[in-house]
């Protein structure tokens, strides 16, 4: 069992005054152990709720505190050893923090939703971008 977030923040306005598409950026993390780009996520610790794990993993992997929003669809897949894996995801707005590389994550990139779709390593992660945009639109936070 694991939990994570599709972490977003308002995009800075372009120098020409044109608002970027969707007006947000998404955080993707690079995990050298797996040589992939993904949304921040990780295994639950004993006694931890899914929500607590999602908040902790975002903080550990990105250095960001965040506020959980809508729960997004749960991902089901097989891990590198072929075992079934389930990851519950939430939309989460980054509030503050600073990224520092660590033993699990070497890089953090803030990308537009379209760029994030192209940058994600695993197909299962790409659909979460649309799920996030739909959740933000439903809450009145997206365009």
C-alpha cells in the first residue's frame, strides 16, 4: 500500500503577460534507483493513514508542504518484482518549501501539464494529469 500526490502550484505569469495554459505547474521527481520521472509517492509506514503518507512523501521527496485536495483515481500495477501494487493519489497544492536532492530523489521539475505528460516515464502516471485538471475545474480552481 502506497500513497502520493499530483503536486501543483500556480504558474508564474509569462513575461509577456499571457497566462500559461491551465495556469498551473506540476512537480515531477526523478528517482535514480528506478531511473524514472514520476509523481511523489511512497509506502505507508505502520499505523499511518493514506493521507498522512501522501503528505509525508511529498515533504520527503520534494521538500514541499502541501494541502490535500480531491482524491484522484487509485493506480493498480505490478512493481519491479512483479508484485501487485496499489497507490492512492490526491491532488495537492504546494504551499511552501525548498527542494534538496536526497537518497531517493535527485531532481525536481516544475512543468506545465502538457510538458508533465510528455516527461512522465510511466503511462499510468500520465492519466493522473487529466484527473488533476478535472478535479481542479470541478472545485472552481482550474480554468
